């Protein structure tokens, strides 16, 4: 058997006998409908999109709730489309890894078209313009990572690629965002056609990040006379172009060898993962957890798809914000970052294995239940305590989820201000809570300083995960070694006062001394990380 349209048609009985759920809609009719009246185009053809949004759309197609499919666009790593999507007719296998040790296997076929966001590819770019000038297009969604929306770098400077696009105008763009907004300009020129531009990335107020980028491009182009003046007004009119906020939650690690082996036993050929020249891990299959949440602000000027029939929640902006803060600031992301930092220090390679360590399990429980929950506002549509219960007892310990602390440790400097800084701010603003009573969040910060030394608890060097501020942050601990750090750690104050990293000025708020004290404990020698956790949590 092969993962192709022909094979799932001709070998349907064999796929079903092997336990696969197959698409149950008329593919040719759906493809024709999508070509003539597209409704949903998605930028970012990675794992979470294939495991979540594409599977939701397949369920809607199977039930007859919709009759158009998805259009997947990749604008960063074209090899994802060329080497994974197209050889398999845009099909993928979703291996849902359940905590009860079962695996649900689904062939996802809702993606009926895959395109490359490349001006040099005239066929694909022309098709994208056709899609964006179609009056039926309801939504362009994005999973391009938080960094994908940036029009300035970590130092606040505009990168040359963005500057060049500002000067070139809509017809000369080459950056990812520039090409997207040139398509949006084509939609404006086609009659100010309405659309929802929906970021589905895992970052706070994601819609505002996308809108700010759009305004930056539109502002530069209209100011230079490279676009009609009305384009900026179009961007700013939510009745024409909306930028809803959303909260997404589903863990989709990179392709796992154990899942590949399991699928190979089903005699499906050609499922080997590849690593692209841009170091993207991609395979014809996606392994993912069963739990998933997507909450979207109900702001769709051209109408919305019935995603709520498959568990996606449409609500107001205030509720999206509450859900996002509940998850990102308390109930999941801080726990993940804690396990990422300390997992690297303690030599773990699987997040699930960390939860077998009673110290680490208690650590994340203290951060979630004890320090986080007191400042969470219940969003009403999801219960915070039940959410943490599911995270701690089911999701993170799932032994079939091959997620690693090394992956989650990527870009930690960008995650700390939201995942912990917001809780600190809430304590500082509270009349009944005292920021000085926080014990475990400062320990996470100290753990990150210890992580910057790039030496594990046994004294072995390791390679820290990619982070835009890694090199500059490591300068503050350069020359430090286990058992040999200065008694006077005031040199760290310049780092600890950086509110862009920690969300608050830790020196000003009075937490820096606690962090430095904890850091000294973690650096006492080999085994000091384990000893510190025992002192705090045993």
C-alpha cells in the first residue's frame, strides 16, 4: 500500500483492515468546489495544521457540513510541500497517541491543494492571487510561529528583508509577510473584498501581532505611494479585514521513530521522515496527542465555517483572552517550560519521563495549582483546575507522546515573560497576594540561568536549544563553572532587570536576590540541581 489517492481508493479494504479511518467524501467534487470557490487558505504547512485543522475539516467534509477543502501554503520551507505533500497527493496519516496506550490512525485527505509562497514559482503565485481575489474566501489562517509575525528583530531594528519590501511595494515583495500582504492588497484591489486573517499560533494576542505587521506594510506602502491610500483604511476596518484573537492547544512533536515503525508494520510504503535543508523534520505522518483546543474570536466579515460543529469554540475577544492567559500563563505553558529547563539539566530526553520523577511532578504542580491558580480568571467555557488536572495527570505523562525538553526549550527567553511574568504582575497588583511569597517561579528563573551555562547536573556539556537571545544572555554566566561562581552575583542584575525577558524588572520588584540565591544552590557542584529540588520539594 502507498499513501496516495489511487492507493486509498484501490486498496481501501486493506487500509480499513489495518485499522485506518479513511476520507469518506467525494474528493473530486470537493476539489472542484475548492478550485472554483475557495473558502479557507492556510499558511504554515507544519505538523499542528495537519494534525488539528486538517482533521477537523475532514470530519466536516465527511459529515457533509462543508463541501470545500483546505488549501495549504508554505512560505518558509518549500521542501515540505515538494517532498512530503505532493508525493503523497497532499494526504497524511494522523497517528493520535492516546494515554490508554491505543493509537488511532487516520488518513487525512481534506487538503486538496498545496502551494508554495514563492514569486519565482509563477504557477503557484498566480493561483494564490486567484484565491485571494475570490469573493468566496472567508479565512486565511496562519501557523507560522510567533517569530513569523515580527517586522523588527530582538534589538528593535527592521531587518533588511522587511526594509526592502517596504521600499519595493506589493509587486516586489520577497519576505514571507510581504508576499502575504501583497496578496491581501490584490484582494483590496478586487473590490475591498472582506476576509478574516486568523493567526492560530501559540502566542498571546496573536491577532494583534498579525494586524500590527499588516499595518506596518500597508503604512509603508501607502506613505511611499506604492499602494492606494485606501489600503491602510481597509486593513484597519474590521468590517473588511479582521484579525481575530485565538488560543490553540495541541502537542504535535516531530515524527517519532516508534510511530514510523508501527506504521511500517501496516505495509505502507514510503513513510520515512526527511530533514529538509532548512532543518525541518517532516514526514507523511504526524504523531499527536488526543487533546486539542481552539478558541477563536467570532469576527468573520465574510462569514465563517462551521468549525464549532467539531469542537472549535467561537466566542468574544474577552473570553479568548481569558482562555489564552489561563493556558499560557498558568495551566500548561509554564509547566512545560519548567520541565524543559530542568529536563535538559537533568539529562532527560522525553517530557513524559520527567513526570515519573516525583520531584519534577511536584514542582510543576506547585507552579500550576499553588502559585498560578490564585490569579487565574475563570473564562467560563473551560475550567482552569480541570485543565491543569488533565495536563498533569493525562497529557504530559502520556508515554506515547515523544516530546522532548530540548524542543520545548527553544526560544525560552521569548517565553518567560508571558509564561511567568504575567503571574508575577498579577501578584504585584493584588491587594491580597504578596509577590514575595512566590517560591517556585524564582526557582525556574534560576534554573534558566543555570541552563545558560550549558552544563548538565553531572557536569557534562550540552548544546542549548536555539534562542535569539541565547548568546547575549550566556555572556552573564561566562566564566562560571560548577562549584566556582562568584559570591557577589550583582553582575547578573543587568540581565535580571530586563523586563523583556522576565516580564518584569526582577531587581525592582525585589525578586532578583531570591533568584540569585537559588542560582547559587543550583551551581554548588555536580548533583546540585537534584539536591536543590530535594531541598525545595522533598
